[in-house]
């Protein structure tokens, strides 16, 4: 077998592997989508029936909303602390006069 034929055979097998990998990826994405859809349907059904999942979902949503409200009031990185002003010379003099 000539080197040209070997290279051609290798390239063909690489193409086949690439196609198989693409198919595998596509199947994995479909499975993930189906699992997410099934989970969402279960949550909706549980919320409608008023089960434990509904209570947990309500609590989670409420916690998220509370966290968001707190974040808006005091955003991280923008906290402002009161500046400590040192007593000026006038205050020091006034205090000195009162003590004597």
C-alpha cells in the first residue's frame, strides 16, 4: 500500500470519527433537553398539586426576591461608610476652654 493510500484511508477514518462525535454531541444535547423538560413538567405538576416541591419552590423564589431587594439597596462594591471627621481646631479649642 502506498503512502498516499494510507493517508487517504486515515483521512477517511478521521472524517468518520468526526461525524460520529457530532452525532454523539447531538444526542447528548437532545437527552439534556428532554431531561430538563421532564423536570420542569414535574415541578409544574407539583406546584399545581400543592405538594412539598411547591412549598420549596415558593420559598426559593421568595428568597431570591428578598436577596434581589437587598442587593439593590446595598450593592456590593458601592458600600459607603460614614467618614470619620477628626475634630477640627475650633472644636479642640472649645473643649479646652470648657475644661478650664
